């Protein structure tokens, strides 16, 4: 069995006021330590392998992740991290809490939701050992749909420590790169506005693929700081269940209270689709209904949405060769109902489409300008569209 060389876990609680979870008897500060001790053996470091002086991840940095499944019969385990941690590297190095390192293989990655699935090979057979003697203990995946605003959240990671010459040990962000770190505070929001997705897409698309960050159903906002190197690491609730994945935060700021985590249900959907079918598919129709094509940034989207967008849902464009085009949709159409439901906003329609089954049919009642009379009138028949898989090159916010 491997020698236990667990290094000190740094718990940095970054809040401007007393922690909210300390104000109730059932959530005392000691519970954070209990969560860390319970889950630390499933938190990992993930880093690209250097080949001929070129980083195999294609300039992606290392980060954290977590193990959620172990297969002793095959000596393998499965883990989750961020796409911006793994990149497209076929091989990664995976380091555990006790410095043991294993080969990791990239199974699949999806920049649209910033999640990657990796397989770790060569793990020891510890099936007959109690958990307190095991060196690898997978985490428990929770249900992010049940997370409430104000709930305790503990962000963990295994960033590793920089070693070698010319390391400035006085620089706080290099000194903080310990073997495992944790921060704690609360979830402050969910059902994230689309403006956030547009913002990170516009900021990062040239570095992390064109469709980076375009397919989130929602994300958690939280006052939990994300330590350097903890991207891809798990966000736990007070019971030690993973409710999210740390992916976007204040970075170099000493005071972080506006950070983001990917809901774990989105990661579970991705991982188990890959493991069960070998592919991940996002439902798509090919309609541009969120905003016109000239809207490029988050600020422009917000201004258009608040000041200029009509009360109805208008089709600003139809993607060539898409199911919507095949079904007969035209630019300028006005959507009245979807499967008999009237949606308040096109963003709501987007989330509805995300939950549809590939190959199913969705029915629209539509108004259209009559070229003969010059009047807008409801079409006599609904437009039925077959749900397809979102195409990589249609990576923006088409529905």
C-alpha cells in the first residue's frame, strides 16, 4: 500500500462578513473539516503531458478533478475535470492526495459545457479494504437540482506545488499551490442569465474552441473562492456530495465573492452518455431566436434584451441545412407556442429544447408575413421540427 504523505489542507474562507453557514446550529464550522476529511481521497490533480517541449494539451494548464467511479476488475477509475484543464490531450498525468501518480486517458471532452471525462489506468485493487485504509475513494455525486441559494458549499482542488528553481516563494498565488486546498462559503445564485455564457464565450472562444461555454442550462453563482489550480475540482455540499464543478472565478483577486460552478447533473448527463453510448448529444433545431446575428457581446445582448427586443419570440435566422430549415421555418417568423405551450422568453424555449430527446418531434404554432396581403397571420398548419444533434460549427446560441 502506498505511503501516506498527505500534506496540509489549506482552508481559506474568503468572506467580507461572518460565514452565513456559521449562523445556524446545524451548520457549524467543524462540518467543513468533516467534509474535507470525508472526500479528500477522491480529489485529484490533472495535468497535460509534455512531449518534445510542446504541451500536449495545446497550451491548456493543469488543474483539478475528481474520481466518481472505480472498476477494480479492470484496474481503472473514471474522473471528471474541466475542458479548459484537459484540453484535447490524449494522455494526462493524474496525481492523488498522497503523491501517487497514474496515467490518465482522455475519453471525451465537450467545450460547450467545459467538461472532460478521463479514465485512470493501473489503480490498485483495494476492494477488500475499509474506506479509511483505501488510497482511492470515489466521491458521491449529488443532485444539483436540489441545491438551494444560501446552502453551504466547499470547493476543493489538488493544484499541486510548483517545484524547481526561480520560483518566487513570496508570490501568494505560487505559495498557495499546495497539494490540496479548500474554500468554503455559500451558493448565492442559480439559473444563470445567458449574458454570463455570452460573456465567457466571447472572452475565451479563440483559446478554448469556438463553442466554449455555449451549452450551459445554468450555472451556480457562489461566494466560494476558487483557489488557483482548483478549476475542474469538485464543489461539495454539507453532506460531502458533489453538487458542482469549479470552473470560473476571480483568479488573482484576494477577495472573491462572485465565482461560478457547473451543476453536477450536467456533468453526470455528459459522463454517463459517453460511458453508455460512446457519444454526447445536445438537442438542436437550428433557430436563431435569442438575438440577431449582429449582437456579439454580453453588454450588447443585455441592452438589446432590455430595450429593443419585442415581446414576442421572433426568428432572426434559420441555420442552413438545419432541421428548422427542412421543416419550413423562415426568417421573420413569430413563434406563438411550442408543443402547445406559450413561453415568456426565447431563453425559456432554449432550455425547453435542451430537454428534448434526439429524434423526437417538436411542434410550433407560427405567425408569418403574408407576401400577398402584407399582413401577419397565423399559419394554418403547425411547423413540426425533428430534433437533431447540435453541430460543432453552429456553436453560437442557436436553439
